[in-house]
């Protein structure tokens, strides 16, 4: 068995706690409040409801097409529908207002720093691949929790253009490291994105099952991780065993 030289981590529900539709509603309401104050938007409820519809549409299309639909794409469509400006400067400010509640709500799982430190001490390269509609959101969360320093590169579907399980986003990291897929492992919580994508790329995988992903039963039996953990503290020992330490 090849020696593991690099580990790629997911972010949401792997290193940070799961969020759901309620947070998405809060973000839409936060943007509507910002638009009311900054842009004199007359109907915040209509803007919030329209934005949520567009965000859900974008998620569905992204999953079907394996193309990322950015947060700014959704905001621009919602603004157009409600007669608000969509110039680049306005959209940048709106994006920051929209994602601010998500940064504020993010919480690390236990053992994140200890596990990442242990992998660095083993001499492994570490990277992050996150399916996200804003690259800056992932950077802001990683920096807020002092984990950005572990990852080189830090890659998002927003920046790359394609979400997991598209093979290209995995190969983008492996090519930057100049290592073979067999020498890397993907660590994530989703069978249909993290584990399937790793399998297609020829990598081993570890399923993080701290808060079991509600979509995973759709892939059970068809997509199998190499290992499964319910605590991040178990990951270094698994990789040591694979490497014969």
C-alpha cells in the first residue's frame, strides 16, 4: 500500500459544525436588512424570500451540473428581481453582509487543532477543498478559527468553478503537490461529494461521521470510504497505521 503523503480536508461538518436551512434564512434576512439600510430597498421580506428561492435553485443546479453557482450570482438575480443595483462594488458589499452571520455562527469540532498538528508533525501536506458559493467565506471561517495556516492550498468550488465530486478539483490539489492520488487521502463527511470524488480520483478516504450527513443514505452501499471516524482525534492513528508507523 502506498505511503500517504498528503491529506485533503473538507470544511463544513468535517472541521466545523453542521449548519442548516435556518442559518440560510437568517443570512437572507441579514442581507435584506442591509439592503434596506444601504440601498433603500422597500420590501425586505420579498427580497429575503426571493433570495432563498434562488439559493436553493443554485444548489440544485450545482449538484446536477457540477458547476458552482456563486453567492454573488444569487444576490444579483435577487437584486434584479427587486430593482436593486447589481454593479460589482455593490455585490461585493452585499456578499460580505450576506455571509457575515455564517462566519459568526461557525464552530470548530473538538480535536481539530490537535489532529492537524499531529498530521503536520508526521510530515504530511495538508489542503482544504470546500464546496462553497463564496471563496472569501471559507477564508474568513478558516482565519477566524486559526486553521488557514495548516492548508496549502486552500481551494473552494467558488474559486475553482467545479464542486466535489468533480475529479478536477481533487486533481488540482494533487497536481500542485506533484503527488499521485494513491499517496493522498480525502477526509470529509459526505459520501456523495467527498468520498465519491476521492474514489473517482483514485484516493483513499476517511468519512467523518460526527454529525451523520442526512444525504449519505442515498449513497450507502454504493460508495464506501476506506475508513470511518466519529472523532477527529482518531485520524492521525489511522494514517500512522496505513504508513506502517
